[in-house]
């Protein structure tokens, strides 16, 4: 521990430094310092932007927080909004640990969602109870996402095609395939012929996940499904041989090959699992919102890309994804109230979110401003000092 | 191509700007703006180029470099050393890399800097070359104090450095590489013709002929090194720092290289030569300074010093040079390779029709210059690389199509050539690295779930047994020194029931102490009845460890000898040429 203490000058500086040190050590904040400071910095810069456009940043942020947390209904909305982000971020984070950059969460969500929505309308599903119907829908969604992750994994392992390219292309294939499936009138494939807008038929009533709080959007049991998956993934990565192999392949595939691990198997499996996480999140949404909102292709747009930012903010840690997703969802829920009350555009929240990503990715900026020492072996260590 | 587009775009923009300015000026005077715009557009850039080209000084070759001979009128090489280092101290967080180091380099002399890995040799020359700023001490260049203003300043004062890892761009030609960062220009255009001429001139003067138009990527390692030297001389270097220049060369190339170094010294250049090979030091040095633990351990005169005295200075204690080794008692064949062919990543067949046998209780050494198929041979035998043809039999089983794990299960250990790439996962702890070949077996894991306690216990035992110097088994392995990293691999691979050991470059980059330890371990495993396949580019290592020696040349075994009845010279010749001298028939 070499805490760099430069002459910040004066007793106040030293007192603040001491306060910070006791906070950091007391709450074991060292590993999450960079993300925390990145969020802080983004809000500061966002505040400056708000001031430039002529509004009062304190007032804006007050209403933003009110929108996020003011009352139980808003808290429920914030949580509900963040649930699918957990899945899409997990899809990124798991692949990250295997050294893969899965940009395809977008497509995996879409395909997982459509498969889940389709499974929910199978005729035999109408007759089975919820304990059967709900798992069938969730598994179907996960399988759909898994297929969309398996393809780039297989291509990478067998032909070396880079997963960034293939997942981006599969996003488009997925998007237009789903649009066609839902939009097509002749023949009618999955479209609800009775509805005026293009959407799938409502899923079986027994397949709807129970509601926790009647908020907008609905807070449903999908939350617990995603939390359980996070804990499970954390356990698998930390305690099992499969997790050990995955991380080894991510850190050093040559050493993994030398040690007798099957690198190709791990690549395919981790991409497939990543896709399954995204697909599961989409299925949870389809099932949880089934009562009010049948599947529409536009529903998951940009959710996969937001997953990249959340996974980075959580530094690839499956447990860290939970608070990061909550922040994401809450900001989106709080923004409209800020616009109403303080007259600041919703887009400022998007700007803040983008800056969080920027500062986490370019962590040298944060480390320089807040004098955070560099930690060893972070999952997303971008670059160490050049040694000659 | 991209550069060309940018270049053209720049001129189009410039032309447009000139045209616009001319047009505006014309309009102000009542002329037709459009016509004047086009005039300016086409003629302006031509005028600009002509103007820049005519600007005095800018086109002269190496104009931004001071000519160092004339800037030191009071320098007398007979009295003053050309470079004097006084009391240099440089610390990194937690490490004192250099402590009060002195060094005197006279003009026209080869000064060898000798020391183990981590002794502070590289730090010292990096300070001289301006890469590091020292904490204390000063450097005098031709009697005047040298300011620490970075690499460009050091280069402008006539200091040049050839790094161990070449700083060349393979896709560019020799001339392009040489002028990179110091482009000779005529106006805005690079004057490659002038550069070519000067490269040829330097080549003739110092015996460093290279084709300026050859692509660097197509050149051999020895030729690339010559390009590095030309690069330094092109920048008018008077003092040349050579960082482990012979590590990558064949024995023949080393001799050629020494000839070049001598011709440089004869022409008045001064050289600091870093190495840890004692034989070379005695062959070329005029002066020797030995560093140990960041301090000067002593100086030696090559006329009176021996390898033994130098090694003792380097290590700080008596070093056993001859590896203590009993008679081999070879048993049945444990590893047999028949007519094996292997391809590298590019699909080039680098191992052809290779056949040999390793018997239990013997060390079979494979000598050869690097890049003659050693890597592919080892990877194929250990299951990491597919074989195009032929078969491999390990401990009586046909292992031709086995995967790495199956080969390990047979009782094979593998100490890989590249310890950071293959042997270790750097960010993992010492404990995880110590079990990375058996993490999936009991007691290290049960039903797929890892047992941290068992891994920990095993690691603690191995750290103790193999004397791995680490603060704990929970630190990331990349924080250990190279020698201790290699000990982690050796400990992991040699613990357990081993029938065959495959070792590749086991002591590359290690200090004398670690080399001793690892050699003893390899002999120990042989004496316990394992067959050892030893691949090394260090001929001395092969000679001192092996019981039988095969020479690999362009993917073929060109001879197999009994270690007792062969000589260094004989092997060296075979390694370099692939054939034996006509005058000397080798009986094998």
C-alpha cells in the first residue's frame, strides 16, 4: 500500500484525505473506487452541461432523484426497468471473462424474446399450470438466446471469425427476422391478426410471472430469477472447474491449451451461456409483462448495447452488475420527471450514462483526477504503464 | 495506402485554401474571383512545394542532429573518457535498481557490462540513453555534464542503442526503418534516395552491408540486427549501447557480429556491451564491469579474468560450473517419434520426417539454432499441435492423436519454451499456477467444485520443497522474478509420477543460481528413471546435460551423437550448415 499523499495543502486537505482513507478502508471500497468516481464525475460534468443550457443543475438532480426514488411506486418502477438490463449485462460480462467481446446481446434478447413469446402461445400451454408454463417459457427464451450466442461461438472456435463482427451481423439478422415473424400478414406467422399494431398473440395466462408491485413497468418475479442467475454465475466463476477454465481461457488461451483445457469448447460454451442469459432476461420480460404487453420487436432496442456499459461499470463482476443495472434503470425512470419539473431534456440522462461508460473505459482519467492507485489484475485492465 | 490518402487530402485542402485566398484577394481588386480561384488551386501548391524545398537547411540530411565531433572542441580522448557515469542511483517503488554506480568508457573501447538478470544493467543503460531520469548521480560526456533531457537529446549527443528486442517495423523497407523518426526531407517530400545512399555508405565503411530496399520482415535475425546498427550509425552515434546483442544469433553469426563490433571500434566508436555470457565477455571486452544487486560488484581485466572469477563476481559466491552428473543408465524407449512431419501456423512444414527415441534414464538433447523447428517439434510431441504425418509413442502407447491432457495423463511433464505465454497465467496466484495441470482431479476439486484448501496445501508444500521465493502462495505469479516463475513451472511439472519429461529452453533469461537449480532438477528426474527430451538453443546447456545429442537443422535431425564423443565445434558447425565438414568424417 503506497497511498500517494501529495501536498494537497492545509489542514482541510489532510482532514479530507483522512476521511477518504477511512471510508475506503472501512467499507473496503478500493476495488469499486473507479466506478464510483466515474459516476460522480459524470454527474459533475452532466451538471455543468445542465448549467450551460440554462437550468439549475441542483434542481434538475433533485427532481431526477425524486423521479427515481420518490415513493414506493417509483422505486418499484426503477427496479422493474433494470431487470432486463441485468440479463443483457450478464451476457456481456460472462463472455468478457472468457476473453470474448459479445456485442450480440441485442440480437440474443430479440431472438430469446420471440422464442419465449412463441412458446407462450403453444396450444398445449393453455392447459398446463403455471409451474410448468412459466419454466417452459423461460427455458424457451434462454434457448433462443443461446442459439444466437452459439453461432458466433462456433464460428470463432472453428473458423476464427471474430465474435465482434459475427455478433453485430447476427444482431441485424435477428432484428429483421423477428420483424418479419411479427409483421408478416401473408402468411401470418406469429402476428396477432386481431391487433391493429404488429405484435405477437398474448401468451397463455398461466405463463405470466407473478407480479410484485403494480408499477409502470410492472415489477414481477423476473427480478428474483435474474438475481438468482447473478449469484449462480458468481459461484460458477469463483468455485467451479468450469469457471476456472473460462477465466483461464480469457486471461491466457495459450496457457489454457497447454494445461489441457479445450479452448474451443470453452469459447463455444461461454458464448452459448452468454446468449442464454440475454435470452432469459427477454423471456422474463415477455412472461412478466404478458398481461399488458404482448411482444413487440421494438421492445428490446438498445438494451443489449446498454448491457455493454453496465458490464463495464460492474467490471465484469456478476454481483456488481446488480447495483449497476439498478442505477441504469432508475436513471431512465427518473428522467421524465426531471424534464417535467426542471425543464431539462431526458437526453441529459443518456449523456450521463454515456459518460459513465467513457470514464470507466478510460479509467486513467478517473485515476488521475482522484489519485486512485492502479490495482492489479482487474478484469478490465486496459493498459499498464509501458515498461522498457 | 492510408497515408497516401491523408497526404493527398492534405494537399487538396491546402490547394482549396490557397485558391480561396487568391480568389478573395482578386475579387477585392475587381477581378474574376472564379478564374483566380482555379489559378491559385493549381499553381499554389506547386509554388508552396518549391518554396519549402528551397528553404535552406531543411533538406540537408540529418539536419536536426548536432554533429558531435565539432561541438566538443576541448575534448581530448587521450585524457578524458568519452563517457563517465558517476554515482548513478535509480529507484523504482520498492526496488533499488541502481545504487551509486560508476562506469568509465574510453573512446575506442568495448566495455562489457556483466550481471545476472535484475542486476541493474538495463536500468543503467536506460539512464544513459535518456529513457530514465536518475534519482542521483551525473553523466559526463566528453568531459561535459550531460543533461537528462530524454532520448532525443541523448541521440543528438551521439549516443545510440540497439535494444534486445528490435525496434523495427517488418512491413517497411530497410531504408524506411532507418529514417523513421528522422526523415530526410526535400520540402514536404521524404528523400528516400539520399537515405539509400547514406545506408550504402555506412554499410561499406563498417562492413554492415544491407540492401536498403529489402523488406525488414524478409531479413534474417542477424541482418535485422545489422539494420539496427545502421540505424544508430545513421543518427551519427559515437557511443553504441548493445543490449544482449548475441542472444538471438547463431554461433557463426556471433563471430561475424564480433568482427563488425571490432571494425566499429577501429573506426573510433565506443561500445557498451551488455551480456551475461561469460565466454563472449572474455572474447571481446577491453574492460569489464560486473553489476550485482544494483551495485558495482567489481571490475575485471579480460586478460587475467577467467569464467570462474567472473561468475563468482556476478553471483557473489562460488559457482559450480560443471554440472555434477553420474553415468546414464538407459533403459527401454519411453518416447519414440517416427517420421513425424509438422507444419507451423503459416502452413509451412517446419519439421520433416523426424525420427528419434528417448530411453528411460537418459537425457536426449536437441541442439539447433532457434527457428529450425524446435517449437513445432515440442508442441507436436506434447499434443499441442497437430501432426501432418508420422507417429508418436509415449510409454508404450500410441499417442499420435492425443490431446495435451491425455498426454499429461500418460505420465508426461512439459516445461514449455515460453513461460509467460504457455507455462503460467500471470494474474493467477502462485497456488493456482502450481496446480493448473491437475486442478480437475481430486483432491483439488470434487464433482467440478474447486477445493481451495487442498490447492493451498499442495502449493505450500511445493513452495517449500522447490525453494520458490514468494511472499505467499496467494500473490499473482507475474510479481515473481523470472527464476522463481520458472521454479513454479518446474515444481508443478516434476512433482508427481513422471515417465517422460519434455523440456524446452529451461533456463532462458535466468540467472546463474536458478540455472544451477534447474539443471540439478532435470538430472534428478533422469536418475529417478524418466526419459528426458531437452531442447535448447544454448549449446553449453545441451553439452553439459545431455547423454545423447541430436542436431536439428531446418526441421531435420542431421546427426545424433554420444555426448561424450562430440565437441562443441563439431556441433556448432553442424548447427550452422546442416552438414559436417568434408575433412572430418563423423562416426555416429
